[in-house]
C-alpha cells in the first residue's frame, strides 16, 4: 500500500458505504460456489470495448433514468477506473521499460507476460473486428467474451441467468469475483508475478476483495431493481470469501511443481517481503506467537491466514483450530525442507476449499460483525500484526467491517472504527520503515464490544 494507494483509499472508501444500498447487506447471497472459467480463457469471442460503448448502450454521458442499469458504464471505466485509464498505458512508461529491459523483453506492451494482466489478453483467434488490446482491462476482461450474450442482452428479454448461460461472467457472485480479481491481483496457474519480475522492478501487490470492490469506481448501483435481478453478498461474506480464495491461490502456488520453486529457493514472492527486505540499522524482529518461529527465519506471507484464523475460529471452532495448526506447520516446514513445505501447503489447500464452501453458504449478520471485529482486535493485541502485510490486511478488514456495520444500521460502531482506521492507514503509508507503533496505537483506540 503506497502513499498513493493510501490517499486513494482514504478518500474513496469512506464514501462507499453510503452509496451501496442498505437492502444489499440484508439479503443473503445464494453462494453458488461453482467454477466458471475466467474470461481471458473462456471459449467466447471478445468483441471489443467499442461494441459496448454506443450511446444507447453503455456509453451515455450520464446515467439514464428509466433503465435498469446506469448506461454510462463506459464513461466511468474510461475516465475514472484504473483498468480503463492506466492498466495498458503504464506498459509504455519508463517504469515498464526498465522492467522489460531487466527481464530481457523487447518491450512490455507486446509481451504476453505483461498483457495477461494489464489488458484483455484473449487469444488472437478470439478477438473480434473492433477488439483493441490497447483498451486495457476492458469490459470483457471481467464480464466475459460477449460473442453469445451480446445479442440476447441487447434484446432486453434475456434474464441474468440466460446471459450467464451465454457466457456472461458472474461478477456478482463473490466466489467468481474473487477468482477473477485475484487472477490478476495475485495471479493463478497461467499468469503470475514471480520474485524475478518483482526483482526487475514490478511494484509489490496487495489485495482485499471487499476493499478493492469499494475503491474501484463503481459503474453500477445496487438498488431495488438490481436486487430483483441479482443476489448480493454483504461485505463480510465478500471479505471472508476473498481471504479464503487468496489463501487457496497462495498455497496452490507453493505446492505447484513449476511455480513453487526457483532453483535452490522456494518462490520468494510467497514469503513476507520484509522478512528479507528491511534495513539492518533498526532491528525489528519480535516473536509472533502463531508462527512458532525463532529469529532469523524467513516467514511465509501469512497475512490471509491471520484473517482466516479470526473468521474460521468464529464460524467453526474446530476448523479454526485445524487452520491454526496447519499454519504453524507451514511456517515450521521452512526449517525442514521441500517435502514438508509442499505437504503443509497441500494440507492448507484442502482447508481453504472447506472455508470457501462454509463462507459461501453462511449468512453473516449483525452478531458476526461484533465477533469478527473483536477477533481482529485480539490478534492486534497479541502482536500478530507486526509484519506490514498482516497490518495492511487487518486495516482493510476493519474497513470492510466498518462499511458492513454501516449498511446493517450499526452506524455508531462504524463511526467508532473510522477515526482510528484513518490513523491505521496513515501508519501504513510508507512501506519502508512503516510505523508499527502508530498502527498499534490506532487499533488500540477501537474498543472491543462485549
Ligand atoms: C499476475 C498479473 C500481473 C502481471 C503478470 C504483471 N502485472 Fe503489472 N500490475 C498488476 C497489478 C494487479 C498491478 C497493480 C498493483 C496494485 O496497485 O496493487 C500492477 C502494477 C504495475 C505497474 C505500476 C502501475 C502504476 O499505476 O503505477 C507497472 C509499471 C506494471 N505493473 C508493469 C508490469 C510489467 C512491465 C509487466 C510484465 C513484465 C507486468 N506488470 C506484469 C498485475 C500484473
Ligand atoms: C475490473 C472488472 C470490471 C470491468 C473492467 C468492467 N466491469 Fe462491469 N462490473 C464489474 C463488477 C464487479 C460489477 C458488479 C457486480 C455485478 O453486478 O455483476 C459490474 C457490473 C456491471 C453492470 C451491471 C449493472 C447492473 O445493474 O446489473 C454492467 C451493465 C456493467 N458492469 C458494464 C460494464 C461495461 C460496459 C464495462 C466496460 C466499459 C465494464 N462493465 C467493465 C466488474 C467490471
Ligand atoms: C485482467 C486483469 C485484471 C482483473 C481481472 C482485475 N484487475 Fe484490478 N487492476 C489490474 C491492473 C493491471 C491494475 C493496475 C492499473 C494501474 O495502476 O496501472 C489494477 C488496478 C486495480 C485497482 C486500483 C488499485 C490501486 O492501487 O489504486 C483496483 C481498486 C482494482 N484493480 C480492483 C479490481 C477488482 C475489484 C477486480 C475484480 C472485480 C479487478 N480489479 C480485476 C488488473 C486487473
Ligand atoms: C528470502 C528473502 C527474500 C524475500 C522473502 C523477498 N525477496 Fe526480494 N530479493 C531478495 C534477494 C536476495 C534479492 C536480490 C538482491 C540483489 O540483487 O541485490 C531481491 C531483490 C528484490 C528486488 C530488486 C531490488 C533492487 O535493488 O533492484 C525487489 C524489487 C524485490 N526483491 C522485491 C520483493 C518483494 C515485493 C517481495 C515480497 C513479495 C520480496 N522481494 C521477497 C530476497 C528476498
């Protein structure tokens, strides 16, 4: 989370809770935990952003009054959304030139390695006449190649389910959304930012599904009409599912024969960056009870695991215990060797699947909010967030909890969180030499609920 990110978040997340309907939070989401191929690799032709941008379709300059959708989605995406404004363009800047040069690429804007995440890099034979790679992360990179659903969705008679059968990607389903966003914001078995790419200069990445959903400038409104057509997961379920799928992705990579290893070393991008990258002038090591590790050992990046320990312990005590044991085993495996490491990652893969299914079929309500917030505060008090990545996830978790609280009519709780939360974001502003003391002080201002 760079300074830039912090400013973006500070401004944007605070307005979010108000704009998302109260109704949304109260309706349970069905939780269709079914796997849909992510759009880039789907079988349908990608028609191109211009096909969506007609003024009577999604290219209106202002929202239409009598329409079920806003119809100015294109303007929002092309003027405010980093997927439209920057994702492809940054591949032409000096930073990308340097990364490309360091990796021995001719250039970044023509390399699949970069385009896979910075554009809608569908295979060449799946690109329609109006498709332009320079559009960046276009509509169909998230909503799916429109070949089959374009016709029926323009006719206006197709239901959302009909559209999905015709290849529209289920972006409203938190499981499908998490799979989609994380495919670029962390990577998957087909595209991945390795430590080699980081070493070449790629910025560090972080993600939390509910917070990032909130700070992507919304080109849709969750109103009564929307709720008639679509099921909406509340922020807590979205957060929980996002964490479980992020864990799945991370341990998937750790256990993978081609992605988990880089010569003598395990893939370093899966470990806490600051376990290696920090100045030696001011020693920062301190024990973290949940890891069981002594000083001088490289820590697996367990920021998602820390959040999941809180959620799983609340939802299913036994599962919480299993998760904590498996987490410790993964940390400890680093001292035992490659086989122990892979076995520990594989064990967590199964637990991650169980967690996704649990969270997708559970309604998270008002009582959960207090319990989860207390859980995060307890971990903070136990000094579990002394790594930047953990503190960052805890901060985004409290931001998800605060917006969910507000939308469930618990405005006082949300207010009590928001002040300290801003200070927590401030403490994270600088990655190098971040302010752990400031973070702890901010979090301790939030009082647990009895
Ligand atoms: C697995 C997906 C993925 C791959 C592969 C990838 N990137 Fe990125 N890149 C991202 C994401 C996501 C961000 C935004 C990170 C954030 O803000 O959290 C990003 C950010 C960047 C930025 C900073 C953008 C800004 O606004 O400051 C640059 C520059 C960049 N990438 C260049 C590259 C280049 C060059 C390549 C190819 C060598 C590449 N990326 C490969 C996903 C990827
Ligand atoms: C980075 C991913 C992403 C991109 C790019 C994107 N969308 Fe979306 N879109 C979403 C998400 C997430 C939602 C909210 C969940 C849902 O309703 O499916 C959404 C919702 C919508 C909706 C539904 C509104 C409703 O009331 O049902 C429309 C229409 C839409 N997007 C059109 C577009 C168009 C047109 C573009 C390109 C100009 C675009 N989107 C680009 C992710 C994306
Ligand atoms: C095809 C790859 C891809 C997909 C899918 C994708 N993103 Fe992104 N996203 C990017 C890239 C690349 C950037 C960085 C753009 C830049 O700064 O140049 C980015 C940037 C962002 C940012 C701005 C982050 C910042 O640092 O300010 C947010 C928020 C975001 N994405 C949310 C989402 C959400 C939510 C989803 C899923 C609905 C999603 N993204 C799906 C590639 C993707
Ligand atoms: C196990 C230790 C270790 C971990 C964990 C680790 N790195 Fe590295 N990193 C290294 C080493 C060693 C180098 C090579 C240093 C050199 O070339 O001087 C390096 C190089 C880099 C460089 C290039 C630095 C330069 O001066 O050009 C960047 C950027 C980087 N790493 C980012 C990351 C990020 C981001 C993470 C976490 C996602 C991470 N590293 C995790 C050990 C680590």
